[in-house]
C-alpha cells in the first residue's frame, strides 16, 4: 500500500493518493496531502473550502456538488482550480481527507 511521507509524518493512501483511513486526517495530514497536489502552502482560502467540504460530508455522507460548493463558499470555479489545480473533486476532497468521489463534486 502506498504511503505519503512528509516532515516525519507517514500516512497510508490508496493508489489515487486518497487516505485509506479518513479518521487519520488532521491539519498535518492535510499539509502532507497538499504536497501531492502541488500545493506548497495551505492558505485561509484552502481551509475555508476544505472545512465546508468536510462539514457537508459529515452531514450528508457525500461531497457537495461543485455549484453548491461555489455558491456556499463564495469562490468561482476558476478560483477553485487556482487553489486546487486538479479540481474540487479530486484535489480538494483528497486534501480534506475524504474518500475519492464517485462523480462530480
């Protein structure tokens, strides 16, 4: 099973780089996962999106659709891709510690 190693932290991920055990997620794990998405630093904007995704997922059991994510966080889709180059489905969900989405977020 693949692992991500960052600043002395080691976490198991699946073949797509998503956490095997989402219960391991914390701020340090988010930083480690961000490096796999070519994100050098997690900004307040990154955290706003990830916190919304995590809250929505906790409430509904799925990640929000992109339109809802943009509307609720105030970010335009172009801004989402600037923050998470692989997109809100793959990148933001991965860094937020969620499982790989089955469809569009």
